[in-house]
C-alpha cells in the first residue's frame, strides 16, 4: 500500500497479484490480503486521529470493482 504512488490507485486483486509475485507464489489469498489491508487501514486511521504522520495511504487501495472500501476505518467520506 505504501508503494502506490500519489495520484494512482490499485485494486485489492492487483495488490494480491503483486504480493504473490514478490514472494514467489502463484496466488495471494483474497481473505488474508483483505484482512491485513483492513488492519493496515485501521492503524493508519488511528495515526490520523492522533494527528501523527500517516505512512500508509490505504485509500489508494480499492475494492475489486474499483469501489472505495466501506470496511476501511473512517469509512467512505474519510477516504475521499
């Protein structure tokens, strides 16, 4: 998620493919990838609420269909 450049987006499926290639796997688990993406988003949102420097631009990782993920911390409005 940190490597998605400013102004660019990635879907969770693209993220899974990238992770799989990086680690020499044929596929990345959708459930595990989604779970840890949500955990990262929650941690980043907690940092934002404490007014700490955010290092995880989780809002650049969209759902498979290109939609904003409602399950990420802060909801759709914060991600926009």
